[in-house]
C-alpha cells in the first residue's frame, strides 16, 4: 500500500456531480422568482424525478409553458468537520411544464448548463458528460460508512495520518474522514487556523459497496506497518 502522494486518482467533475445527484435527498427549485425546497426524494435521487434533454430534441422544444428553472443541490460532509460544505451542483434550463412540489411524475427540463463548485474550483459539465458519468458505487452509503467509522472506530482514524505525505503540519490537532469514493478516502487535517484535505488512495478503484470495508481495513493495516509515527493520539 503506497502512502499519499499529491497525484492520486479522483472523480472527474462529471462523476462528482452525478454522485451528488444520486445521493441527494433534497433540492432547491428556483423558478419564476420563487424558491421551493423539495425534500424526501424517496431514495431515487433527483434523477428519478427529472428528465434532462438536449434542446435539439424537437419533441420537447415544442412543449408549451416552458419557464426558466434552476435546480440547486448542496453536498454536506456527514462527519463533524469544520466547514462541512463540500460542493454545490447547479442545473439550469427550461421546464417543459410548471413545477409542482407534490407531483409524483418526473419533470422534463431542457438542459441549459450544469455547474459543480468545490474546493478544486468551478467546472461546467455538458449534458453528454453528465449522462455518461456513472454515480460512485459508494455515493448512497458514504454518509453511513463515514459516520460508522467516526462513531464506532474513531480511535483508529489518527492512524491513517501515518500514510500522509508530506507529513502533517506539527500544529495539526485533529484528523477526520471527510469523503469516501471509489478511488479512496479523504482526511481533513484540522489546525488551529485552518485545515488541509488529503486523499489516501485505494490500490484499485472500488467497483462494489462490499469492497469498501476491506479497502479501509487495508489502509489501517498499512498505517500500522508504517514507520512514520502520527502526531495525533491513536
């Protein structure tokens, strides 16, 4: 198991956006000057309720009552880290029919643009890339896995700092997992005046949820074997 290096695999912006959409339980709909919070997306995520289509699809562009709409999704870290906002995804376009929060059927949106904003910056995503991207296999269970790690095995998390390269700053006071995806786990190293996020990669990407536990245990085993002592209590 190799220690952390700056160049580690990570989701593409399209994969990041698609995973956020897959795991979302709520969204904000902004249309005609009104903001509507929509909750309880019945576990299917917003893509189970929204059909995005290209403006060139004539069967949709001829639909009546199209109005501008903005769909906003916020990705919040499930663990008690500082600055828990991880990313925002914004979809804009034209509704093929007026939006109603109680409607059980999916709504059609003529795609305008998709934007994902996170610590890496702002990235615009094409409809083609968004539709081609696969949700991360751990997206729906990430929150449960990370909270379980912190709540039930919190004493083991500082061990993972032994894999961090370059070594954590001497004033690091706490390490917590802030994200988990098919490529690895991300730790947030908190200092008195700021924080740093570092990724610890898995040897190969996870393709199934059942692989997540063994991969994390492998990282912990590698950390125990490391000669680099962590400065945090373990």
